[in-house]
């Protein structure tokens, strides 16, 4: 068992690696460059703070119409009744330095040829460099019969939509955990942010139900369009084993198409072995809905998306190592909207931001950047209240543990739980400040 002293040493190492040790920065580059960042989420805010330190005299503008900043890694904790919704909410403006101009409006259009961004308030903002970081959108309309008004009622949960919806999800999930019945947990066919979140919610609600209504009083079903439970094969096998041990039935090739809230019935398109699909109906007492996820409309209409990949989703066409647009070298994408094989987690953003900073500053200084993003993604995969697996991997599905010999990535450990429940938010906040 890992002791408290070892845990504190590991956490100190993690925070130092995240930039908390006061790393020495190069002298700021003097420039009059106009840099526009679309989106003040984790990626946009963290990058804005770093650029404010790396550049002297730059005109940095960040565009976002949402006044609140959401700590999205906390949504899964809220949806399991472990944190209040307020735990995930802060003010966008509180994270930005005075030298950065916040335009509190939604971005409405991008013209990569004229090099301008238009806003919902009819402003036109010119740029020399553009960073696209608006996150993604949840396509709730793709599921017939579903609307956000249903969350928290009729046994329906959907934690991705925001803090309030995560809290409403717990209302529905807690009733299931107390009364039992049939629980169905889903994920979409599209790429998605934090692909471990559907698994976390499934594990947590099963654990809570086992200690409230008790074993034998509920049945759990995990329905997914994919043919594996996780993109990394060795992790998928571990999750499959845990599902088997805990009696969670898996339904591969199942895509949620519609729901009937009144009858508590979900309809899935089931992929058939010989090709084609059939419709399968499943009744539920609790249903967790994760809708398809796509790039925002402003991105899909901008001409910046991949033309031959993810054509139904619209992720920005960038080089996977530099996150620089492949056709417009003055444009970068970072965070969920970037069209790369991995990287839709906050931990990924932490490693993407320095790469974009390096190449953007290098372009201003008339040289080549040197950093490369290797696809690093981290998922503190919660398996029980108080237990998690700290899964870290790269583009090639290699496990890249930060603490080899101390934290085994495929073991359910309390230390991994504490990394998620305690240390992660501190590191996230440091990232927002440009310190990690």
C-alpha cells in the first residue's frame, strides 16, 4: 500500500512538473502582433495567460459570450452527489490578466482569408494570428425525444451539459441507487470529450447502488456504438473484466437514437454482423444520455475543418504534432475542437498549450518552433467512490505513467482517487493561470 508520505511526494513531483516549481521563462518577445483567441475555456484561458507572459506589446483578444468558467472534470463528481454544482463554477474574467481584452460575445464567423472574426454583437476583429479554442457542442437534437428539460425527471440523466444538469443527473441517479431497477448508460458514436466519463458514471452509480438499495435489486447495462470499452486495448480489457466482476452487461454496436420518456424506453440502432442495422428497444428506470458531439457551427462553416476526416463532426484540420492549421499557418487549434486522434481532456490541454505557445511565439520571432504534442491524454478513471485508475496514454496507445513504480495505471488505488479528487483541480487552476 502506498503511504501518505509517498503520496505527498508524488503530488509534489506532479505539481512541480506542472510548472508549480516556478520555471524560468525566456525573455518576452516584443511585438505588436494582434492575436485573437476564440473561447475562454481551459485551452483559451491557459494559452492567453502564457502568451501574456511570453510576449511584450502584443494585442491579445479573447472572445467568449459565457460569463462563467466551468471546471468540467468536476461534472462527474457532481453527477454522483460527491460535489455541489458550485464546485465547478467560477467567473471567466477572474482568470484573465489585465493585458488581455475579453470580448463578452459569442464568435459568429471566421474569415481565414480576410483574417477576421465577427461576433454576435456585429464586431469585426482583425488578427495576425488566430487560435480556435471554442470547445465543442452537444448535439442533443440528434436523439429523438430528448431535450435538456428532461434531465432530472423520468429517470433521465445527462451530466455533460453543465453544472446544473450534472446536479439534476444526480437527482435521477440517486433515485435509481435508492430504489433499484434497470440502469442504462450510453456513449455516442462521435469523438467526445473525456471518453472515460461514461465509464466513470457507470462505475460510480453501480458502487453507490450496491451500498444503498443493495446487490440484486438493480441491473446495469452499458450500451455503446464501439466494439471496445476504451480506445487503449489493455485498458479496455481491464474495464471489461471489472464490468464482468460487477455484473454490468455490455452491449457493443448500440447507438442511442431515440427515447420515450413517458414509457421509459430507449431505442438503439444495433450494428449487425453482416452489415446494416436493426432497431432494439430497451426499457429503463435510469438512463444516462451522452449525445453526439461536434465542432461548433462557426468552425464547420469556416472552411477550417478536415475535408476527409470526421466530416460529420467538423474538427479543425491541424498538424497533430504542432496543432497548427495545415492550410492556414497563422491559425492554431487547441482543446476539444482540434482535429487530432486523441486529446479531448483537460490533461491533454495542459500539454497542448505549451506547444501552441512555442510555435506561435516562434512565428512572431521569425524562427521555427521546437515542441511537439505526442497525443498525451490522462484519464483518472474512477471505479468506485475512493478508488480510481490513473490511465495515461499517447497517440500510439502506449501507457505513459507519470509515476512508474509508485502508481500502477491499471490498479484501483485510493492514491489515484486523490489525484482526481484533490490534486487535479489545483493543477487545472495553475494551468488556467499559465503556470502549468
